[in-house]
C-alpha cells in the first residue's frame, strides 16, 4: 500500500510556480474579497495570502462588514475585473446571509475567476472546454496525475455532490474518460456502489465514515474530508482499516488539503501568464 504524499507534491508544484513567476515580465495579482466575520474564513484567507507572498503573487484583501451593501461589493468586483494588475478574483465563501453569493460570483470575469465557480466556467467544464477548474477537484486530478494513476475507463465513485468538490470533479473526470458515479446522502445502495470503485473519492464531512468494508481490494482511495475533532484533523476515511485494503491512499492531513491551495496559486499563475503573453 502506497501513501500519497499531498504535501510533498504540493511543495514541488509551488516551487515550480515560483520559478514560472520569476520568468514573467509582470507580477501576478490576486484579489480576495472577504464578506463574512467567520473566524475560519479569516484563517483561510490569511493562509492564501501567505502562500501568495511566498511564491511572488501580490495578494490584496478587501474586507466587508455586516452593514456592507451588496452593491458596494458588486462595484468592487467590476473595478477589479477592469484592473489590469489583477489576474484572479475570489469571493471567500460563505458570505454574510444578506448577500447573494451566487449573484456576486457571477459578476467575476470568467478570465479572472481562479476559483472556477462562475457559471460560465462551470459551463466550460461541463462542455469539455475547460478554463478554470475549482482548486480542490483540480488538486485531486493533479495528485492522480503525479502518481501516474490512469483514469481512462476506470470506475470512479465520488461520495459528495457539492458544487465545490463532487460536481466539478465528476465533470472533470468524465472529460478524462473515466466512468463516474456520484453518490450523496440520498443514495440507497452506497456500499454496493463503492465496492465496485477502482478509485473512491470521499467528500462528505463525516469523520472516518468509510471503513474497509466499503472498498474493492486494491482500490485507490482519496480522502477530501476535513473534520476537526478534539484539536485533531481527521478525514472521512478510516485510514487504519482502509489502508489494509487500498493500493494507494491519501492521508489527512497532508493529502488533498495542501493541494487545494497549490491549485489556487496555479490558477492565478495560469491567468497571469495569459496577461504576460498578451502584454
Ligand atoms: P458539503 O457539506 O457541501 O457536501 C457534503 C456532501 O456529502 C453532500 O453532497 C451530501 O449529500 C454528502 N453526504 C453527506 N452525508 C452522506 C452520507 N452519509 N452518505 C453519502 N453522502 C453523504 O461538503 P463539501 O463542502 O463538499 O465538503 C466535504 C468535506 O470535504 C468536508 O469535510 C470539507 O471540510 C472537506 N473539504 C476539504 C477540502 C480540502 O481542501 N481538502 C476542500 C473542500 C472541502
């Protein structure tokens, strides 16, 4: 059984991105809009800012409070869309409840939507003309690519249908010739389906939910879950039992998590390279 070292792969990717940035004529710019007062979001945003600084991306954070008007954020997005120094714009989710998050995301120019959440980029993904793919699904694709795990014709079962993980991942895997099954909370025969998976990807947010009896022998198992229990982070997969049946498995932490931030940076660099080559 092989443990897939997401942290090591993410470090290699970030080093490569730093070199790519050094070779650009321009400095990439990322704008992060924070419109909530959730402490977890503040930490995520800080981590993104630090990761940007480390590799040479200028990161600007725009914070709003409970009294902020949707129109003010909409105006900011329009200004950022027109600002040539900005290559990527992200709206940290969730936003304050009085804001229409989907509407605000839809205002982000698809060419700067490095989170890949805008309706047009989802449409591109669905029609197999990919532009930006969301960071977590893209991170999973990269992990599988680095590990030389082929996708063509494989039966890949994804548990979880969220718009940030399961749905875009299913589309991206279809684009790569996998046979994809998406399971969710209303799926009735979960174990029967997971037991036929060559690759099982779990993103449900339920600690150690998937045990060895859900797996086909020698399956590749990707754990997206992040569950904080007693100051420890654990995944959706019971690593102890599943690692005895799987051929390869991602740990939590140090599996999918570090890849997510690396892929956000990668999308920013992709956008900056387009500007660099047009300038
Ligand atoms: P979500 O709450 O939006 O969606 C959860 C999904 O799991 C739903 O589609 C639901 O139908 C399904 N589900 C729940 N219970 C189930 C069950 N018993 N059987 C089958 N399906 C079930 O979650 P999300 O935002 O997609 O996140 C899922 C997990 O992944 C969370 O732990 C989250 O913290 C983690 N996550 C990690 C990263 C990362 O970078 N590693 C990124 C995003 C999310």
